[in-house]
């Protein structure tokens, strides 16, 4: 690691301060405000006692996600997608990623014929909104499942493992963990990694924004991600008091 | 007034606890979280140095609003409007109301050729989201104007008066101030009133959900609204420390 | 009242000439052309023997409205909403108002599980299109109900009262009844009032276009509306020959 | 011709009663209500002093049309296209046909860089709405041009010829002129013909709804159309008092 | 006929080289690449064992078509309709035409309650894409039917006749068969003719792009089309080896 | 490698037969049909002498891509996105990936203020459509650039490197190169890798469809991809005759 200067003086392999607030809103079965530094995402988990057509009669449930960003979550105001009448490609890409990540740790048969919606809405953005969303959505999903067990709707948890996500990237030649917006804008390579509590990969999405990256750089990034996600999983456990 | 039983034991003519948090998010020129009891709306004010076509070259500015509700702000999850690809009639009605209310206290010529966007996003709903939005948007707009003056973009404030809003209604024969969701669902008559700091009307929207209402009932409702809005304006002043 | 000069020399508290032509088109169960001076709205009532999902199996019927304006109903041609692919916020606001107004005088249980559609299409606009639409739609709805009774589909009328609407406003300090387009454009305060045949309020929607208005002004406007609507109800009765 | 029985006892080669009412509404530069029996179409002509992108700077004008049908113009209520958010293929086909037909008799260079919009809205439908629309739109366009000449905007008329349209079809083996709805529904072959005042073809659109038709049948239909259109052109001239 | 010079030296009444390649793609029940000179259209026929709502329970099947053009099928790139979010009027007009043409030769009762989709996608355009599409779609439909008979799903063919289509037009006074793009752009009159194998008309769509055309010209064009379609039907039979 | 049985008897680390046909259609500046076994994608490159708003005046050009699939490119017919009125999330994800991959090897400043559109349309699908699209689009882009140089529009090539893509995955414990549809459906882990001619990564997108995958499995997949892409780059060079 080199001596790249980061905000708050954090090290290249250091996460931003992470805060997980459960029960942030009152109506949802799970409601979590997750903060990665200045990035703040509200993740709610909602249970609906029916499934989409492709699961009807299968005995299996479904887990899906939607993602949104408040118009002024960012430095300059973005258009409201509801007003424009469509979700951007970026929004769809992110919500599909969150959904796949959640399903990777869910036993859909054990969930039964119900749907779990994870709504991830960015209140404030400073880089890493999709990784914060995945990490927070897991906690919200966990709370919703706990409620289903408490009411007797489920006998056992359909959750097979933790899942969390982090971004890594190379900025001015230095591999960094958990990019802030200014780092993300400046980086050559940007990678989002989703892993289980057991340290296995669920999703790896790396993009060369500038120069293409080498196998060696990739290995360094994956190692950084592995370290960060292990820490996030610990923080999830503390928040859920299951450590 | 009769002895109708309200949550928290509040009187028929009593507001819910109101909380106004300025600077709730960091990017917007004005950012206010307003709470009317369990109703929580994030109001941001964004300044853009251009105007819509109908104001181009007029020397005047524009003030407009957009409104949204997070899918799980409510008891049961609602569809995400961005995913459905259109805003409901209700959403459009509300955001048009907020926009008109703000423009009613703005001197558009004094604002200059720039646009002030008020984004009102409901994080949690328990009745009165549109009146909370108007009351909070005013504070956010005030903060944005203060910033424009601080940077020298404006010499004087284009704001001519405070503006705030409250709902009133008749539930089981009793006129009530500031309806919660359960009261709103049960009410025969529902009225949203928007008034200036000087106690004049900006908007009055009354609807008989059940039986039509009499002139006498209307007079009682208007008096209640007058009382509530005077209190809200005081709370705005305290929040802005201009009391 | 002051001596404000109105077209055709009408008094401040005088309606424009109102004409109600029943049976204007042949297919609909009710078809009424209503004219408020130069404003002409075609209101048709259509009966469909099914209800929307939220009423299915409830034993109750539904009454709803749609509103449209022909592109050249106005001074300058407006875009065709069907070609643009969406209804404006104004259109939706108006059709929701018409629907609520009609439902206010309908006993939905007595209507049975069927839907009454009121289509209000503006052929020519000169102010007051929504109030003319409500006043005419009631007559069309009445004709449709009469037909349902005649065919034996209904034993008794589900209509509990007349409903009519009028606009009032303050132009250059003078409260005026039934605003024409030029008056509407010039007015400071604009209020649309919907009342039943019994003189009770169904909807009150007042907006300060310029300066906010006082309680005293509001009282004057409500009195004017009360007078106008009483006259409109009489005209409805004459048209229906039930006076 | 055989002895097919038509409503009102009209002959196989006889038009329905045609009524052309100019100045039906007040705002448009041309406004014509045209009636082919029970079919009633309101055709307005609007002049706009600009042209679409593909004509900008060309020195030429543009003539275009839009078509719509009120929801209850027909026996059973149809969906409102503005509410559905799109125009049907049928609607687009018809408005493109009207536009081409009008342009066929317009000298676009002589019109100058302005656009003439023809809005054809069906108030009541009983077959032949597109042919009535074309025939009426011509009269509305003529009135708009007369106004442009009167104001000095145009020195001479850009209209080179009359244009009118009629439907013809074969019902139970009998070729019929100007089909009503019941005839149209029953017919094997349906043809819409648009011709100029000089008796030349602008559009011929024939469709075999049932059995394919022979060259001989086509010749009979074209002869019928020729006769009908000559009569319509006479009626246009009478309406315009230029006979 | 005059001595108009055509590409490849072909005569005024001569088709471009036509090539019909069956089995162009592997998944569809029928898949045909049809080439009219440089115009190339891929026509696939897909069988679905259900029918649209208006045919449900009727015992009859349905035949329908969709048409598309790849963005760079043309000289300059066109917008992708899927990206724009709607099909143009031209696209809808063409696919409705293809659908009607196919249904004209199908016995829908004999088809049984299933739907045959004809997808016609233009890979390369040089005039005549809709006529090539119809001519090729017939062959694809024929192959799909043969498969249904082979699998025992159908006992006999529901196809009553061949159907093919060709364009004809008048360019610089000369009637031409099968217009290429440059001819189509230059032509005064453009006619698309769809006929059955028995030489009867299914569709005739003639449009005067420039001067209106006379009855005599129409007769010449219809004769040309008749000749061309007879040749196309022969080519279909050769391709299907049923000559 | 284990002894997994693949179609055509190919080895686990063997590509399907790849065919690259340049000049497949005539209008586009570059037009390539690329085949990976039964997967066939038509890639066209179109040059437009203007740039999107965010590049206007920057001196830089833009490279972007659109992706589509013909309705019957697949085993069962899919809905036409143009008819549905929107592109799926999958389509948007893929076309964004293709666009980023192309931009990774383009010097946008050297391209000048023009846009290069890559349209990738799947004629037939059997797995790997996005990787075939990227590999083929590069060849089409290269041809378009060659034409720009030939006409003098460009002095030197803005292409800095080859780019190609391949899928890899783990099926029943065996890492496989270049997955066909049946393999893709059965696989636990699916990864799409985009690399430059120099063997560096442009994009890595790995997804655990079933069980999460280990670091060791990832290393095996990346090695397979590296081998496959080196071969594809050779095939591109042969096709372009620049080997």
C-alpha cells in the first residue's frame, strides 16, 4: 500500500465509519438506515403473501429489490425517475444486482410462497450506494424473517448465510477499499464485490474506467474486498446482536 | 368541541408534536426533515441557474415542487412510481399544490432568472403528508434563499411571507385539527388549508368524503386551521431562529 | 358589489346564459351538451355491467369520470394528450374532482355492481369547464339512471341529491360569479365550489393566484357560489322536467 | 345493382344525408361539423407560424392531421386514448391518411413556413368517420386559408384542388356507396377512396375482410366512389358558397 | 412502357431477383429469409397454444404479425423503436397490413385455438420491405403449418390460398413493377398490392405522393401488380417444392 | 479439467466454432455477422457527425451501443421490446456493457466530435450473445474507422487495442469456456469477461447463480477466459487481415 491521502485520514484498506440503525421507520417488517460515511441508504423489507407469476404454485417464495435515489441525494439535483416515467439503466442494473445478491443467501423453498421486497432508497450519496444497499438490505431482510418466525408464519429461517458488499478500486495506482465519490470519480478501475459470510463470492463486477487492469491488480482488489466484507459481516452481526 | 379520544390524549384542536430538523442532508441548498407526529417528510430545496421555457427571458424566476412517497412509507407497500412509469393523479395533485403554495409567497422577479426546486419525499406516512411537506418546504426554501444572499447571488430575499399548511376534518361529528391516518380514514369531511404568516388564505381544499358539509361546519374547520397554522408559523420561526 | 364591467353587461352575481341539451348524441345512456356562455362541454354517461377490482364482490357500484379538451377548444391549439401519451396533471385533477363530486350524491350500494362512466369533453372553452362538466354530468347521470330504472335493472334511483358546481373569484377587488376566461386570467383568487341540491358543500377549492385572500373575501365568495348553484340546480330540474 | 335494403330506403349508390356546418366552434381558424347521416365529426383547422424540424428553413409549410374519437362516440364505450397513454394503430393509420390527403391538394411552398393542423374529432360514429373527416377537414382548411388571405398573411391560396373521400364496399354481393356501421360490419370488401375535385385518385385503400375480391368488383367500387365524391365536392362548394 | 433506365438493366415490368431461403434460423416453426434485390427481410412463424382474449372460447385461432427494422437497415441510421419506447405509425400500419393479409388466406376455425405470430424483421432495406415481408411470411407460415400437421396437432391445412404482395408505381410517367428505394423516393404514385394465388385482391393501397393519378394509370398499375404477384406465387411454390 | 460431455465433443476449454463475416449488410460503415456456434449476432457500426449533449464542444467523440434480440431468436418467442414500449433491464445492462467495452479501447479525443453507434442485434441465440456482440462489434467498429481514415475524416486510428469477450462458468463442478444455452441454464457460476488484445481486463462480471464460488474457482475461470480471449483476438485479426 502507498501513502495515498484519504478523507478523515483513513488508510487505503480501511472502511469508512459504518452505522446501521434498525427500526428507522415504523411500518415495514424490516427497516434499516445504513451509513457508509456520508452515504446513507434507507433499506426496508416488506413481506407480501403472494408470489410473482413465475413462482405461482411452485411452493417457493421470491426475494426481489428496488432501488431509488432521492433527486437531491447528490451534489447536483438529478431528475426524478417517477416524473421522467422511467428508471435509468443504472437504476435497473443496481436493483437487479441487489435482488440477485439477496436470493443468493435465501432458501426460497424454506421461505414458502411469499415475496420479500427490499426497497433501497438513497437519502444521501457519497459513493458506494449499491454496496451499502446490499449490506443494509440483508439486515432489514433478517429483521423481517425474525418477525415471520415470531408470528409462526415460518418455523425456521430461510437465510443460509450473511451477505455484504463493498467497492474497491485503483486510484492513482493505489488499491483502495470502500471508495467515496471523489475517489470513485478519479479511479481507473472500479469493482463491486458481494460475498457471503463464509467468504465466498456472490457477485464480482469490475470495470476499467480508464486503463484496463492486470491480473495482479485484480488479485489485490479481491484481497481488499475480502478484508472489508469480513468486517461488514461483523458489523451486521453486532447490529443484529447475533455476534 | 366534544370529547373525542385522540392518540396521545391530544385535544381536538391540538397539533401533533412537530419537529423541524434543518440540514438533514448535506448536498442540498436547503434540507429539512419535518415531522408531524409519525409523519416524516424530507424537504430539499435545490437552486438551478436556469428557468423553464415559459419564463425564459422574462427576468423572473420559478419555484416548483415534486412530491414522492417511498414504497414502504405506508402500512402496506405501495408500488414505486418510477417502476410503474408514471406518477399517480394523487401525486401530481399534491406536487402542484406545494408548488402553488410556495409561489404564493415568492416574488419571482426578485428571485431572478433561476429555479428553486422543492423535493418533498415522504419517508414515513401517518396522515397529513402534504401539509407537512408545505410547512417543511418553506423552511428549506428559506435556507436556500439565505445561501443565495450569503453568496451575493441575491441582494434581498424574494420571500414575502411565511407559508404553512394543516389538515382539518370532521370525525364522528367532531372538528379535529391535524388528522392522523386513522382519523383521516374515518372522517366525513377533510380539508387542507394553506395560509400565509399574515393569516391569509393561499389554498383551501375541502372534500366531503361522506355526507356533504354545511356552512357552519366549514366555519368551524376554517377557525381550527387558522389556529393551527399560526402555531406552525411560530415553529418555523423558531427553527429558523428568526422569531 | 362594485360596478365591474362584464361581457354582455351581466352583473357580478349573475350566471352566464346556461343551456342544457339532453340527447345530444345517440349512443350513450345519457348525453348532455351543457353551455355556460361560450363554454361548451359534452357530458356522456355510460353504464358498464362490471366494477373495478376494488369494488368486486362488494355489492356496490362505482361512479367515475374522465375529462378531456379537444386540441382547438381554446384560443391557441393545445397538444393532444393522446398523442403526447399522457394526461396532464390539470386533466387528472379535474377528472378526479368530477368523479368525487358525482359519488358524493350516489348511493353506491343502491347502484349495484355496475360502473357509471361520466365522460366530459370540452368542445369549446371560455372558463369554467370543470364546473360546467360537473353540472352537465349530473344530468347525463340522471338520464342513465332513468334508463336503468325503465329497463328494470334498478328498482329505485341511487341518486340522493342534485349536485352542481360554479366558479367564483375576485377580479380587481370585485367578487364575481361564474368567471369567463378573461376574468379567470385576471383574477387574484379563484374558487370552484361544488354543492348539493340541499345547499351543502361537496368540494371547495380556492386558490390565491395573486395575493392571498382574507376570511372576509372567502365569505363573500361562498355566498356568491351558494346563489349560483341554487340557480343551476333549478336549471337542471327544468332540463330534466322534474321541477 | 341489386335490391339490397338500406336504412332510410336509400339506393345502393346514394350518399347518406350530408350536412356541413361551418363556424361550429369559435376559436379555430376553420371549424366545421360534418355529418354523414349519424356520423358526426368536428374538424378544426389551426394555423401555427412555425414548421416541424424537417421543413425548417425550406421555405415550405406543412399540413398535418390528428384524429380522435370521444370514448362514447360508439355503441359501447371505448377506452380514452389519452388515459391509456397511446394512440391505437387504427388512430395513427387514419390520421396519417387524413394528413396525406390534405397535403395532396396543398402547394406547400405557396403556404409559406407555417403549419396547418387539422384536428378531426368524432363526436358520434356510424361508419365512415375517416371519409367524413377528410371531406370536412378540407372545408375547415379552406376557411383557414381564406382567413390568412384576408389578413394579408397569404397573397394567394395554396389550395390546388378540392379533396373529398368516401367509403364503398360489397355487402352480400351488392356494391354500396357510403357504408353505415351495420353495413361496414357485414361487408366482405371495404374500400376508402380519396379523390380530388378533378376526379383523380389521391388514396385508394381496399381491404378484403372476407373473401378476396375480383378485378371486376374493384371496377364497380371505383365507379361508385367516383360518383359519390363528385357529389361531395359539390356539397363542399355549396357550403363554401363557391359553387 | 417507355425506356426508363433501372438498376441492373431490368425492364419496367420485371421483378428484382427474388431469393427465398427457408430454415434461415433454427428455433422458429417457420423461418424464411426473403430477398427482393437488396431488400432482405427475416420472417419467422411462431406457434403459441393460446389465443388473444377476443378469440378465447371461440374455437377459432388467430394469425397476427409484427414488423421491425434494424436501426442500420437503411442508408442512415434510424432510431431503435425499443429505445424510443414506441412503434412509429408507419411500423404499426405495416404490421397491421401483414396481419390482415395473412388472415385473408387462413381458415381460423381450421387452425384451432392457437396463435400464429409472423415476425418480419428487415435486415437490409432497399424499397418494398412490406411486400417482401408478406411474401416471405406466407412461406414461413406454410412451414409452421406443415410442422403442426406433422406432429398431428392439425389434421389438415388451414391455408386456403397463397398470398403475395408487390409494389408498383409511376416514376417520371412510367409505370414500374417492384420499386427500389431510389425509385420509390422519386415516384409520384406508389401502390402496394396484395393478392391471392387465385389472382384476387386482398389489399390495394395506392397513394399519390405527388400529382393525383388517373383511372387509366390505376388500371396500368393493377395489371403490372397482377403480373408480378403471379410470378411471386410461382417462386413461393418452388421454394416450398409444391409447384 | 474433467470429462464433462459437451455438444460436438468439444473440450472444456475449447471455444465453439467462431465465424466472422464482414460486410454482411451494405449500408452501415461497418457490418459484421458474428457466430459463436449457433449464436448469431449482427453488429453494425454507424458514424454520425455529432455528439450527445455531454460531449458537445469537448473536442471528444462518443462510442455507444444498443442491443436487441429478434422475438424468435430464442427457443420460445419473446415479446418484442418495441411493442411493449420499453427495453428490459437485461437489455439495458447488456448494451451498457458493450458500450463501456468499446470505449475502453477508443481514444475519444482522437475520434473527434462524432459518434460511433454499435448496434448488436441477435438473430439467433444459443448462449453468449453479449460476448459475441462485443467481439463482433469491435470488428464492425474497426471497419468504420478504416472508412473514416480512407475518406480523410480521420488521420490516424483512435483504436488503441483489440477488445473481445467470452463467458466462462462452472457446470457440475467443471469450469467451462464459452457456455451454450443448455450449459448456461445448468451452471452454478457464470462469468463474462472482457479483455483487451494486451490481455488486460476491461470488465469482469461474475454471478453465483447457485452456490457462491470460491477464490480458487474464480482463478480457474479467469485463466480459461484469458485463453479464450487470446484466441478470439487472433480470429478478429484474421478476419481483418491484420494478423
